[in-house]
C-alpha cells in the first residue's frame, strides 16, 4: 500500500538504504497513521489526499475540514438508508418464501421480475 500511496502523491518517495529497504522518518510514519485512520473512517483516497494536505497546512481553515467530514457523513447516511431499504426488502422476500422442498420461490421470482414482493 505504501507504494500505492506514493503513486497517488499522498507520501513523498521515501529514502532507501543501499540494500533497497525503505527508511521511514517519524513524519512518514505519522502520515501513514493519518491515512490509515482516515481509511478506517471510510474516506475516499481523494478525500484523504485533501485532508492530508489540510493537516499539513498549519494555515488551514477548520471550516474546510468540517465541510469534507460533513459531506462524508451525508454520504454515509445515504448509503445506510439504501442498505436499510435493501434489508427491509430482503426480509419481506424471505417472509414470503416457504423455504420448503417446492420449487416455488418468491425471492427468485422477485429477482427475475424486478417487481416488489407480494405477501402470501
């Protein structure tokens, strides 16, 4: 992943020993931890690049950071709502399926038709 971060410009190319091993400075390690935490929170690589730049810019306005974080929250809320809708639909389909040895299956019927399930 470090090479990937370097290729994206998130990290500068790190120094290497004569035998080719990378030598990370404390700043490099700190940046890697920053990137990891941002990834853990689900930020995209472009968002991480922007946040990393803001973190390194001591003259930044915190409003810029807040705007990025709020947009990410809004995106997460939309994705959660979509997943909850999927869960409700699947639960309804499962409730409609007898789950026995018969070949009739409202789950497959719904997937094939693309129509909302009808309770039995």
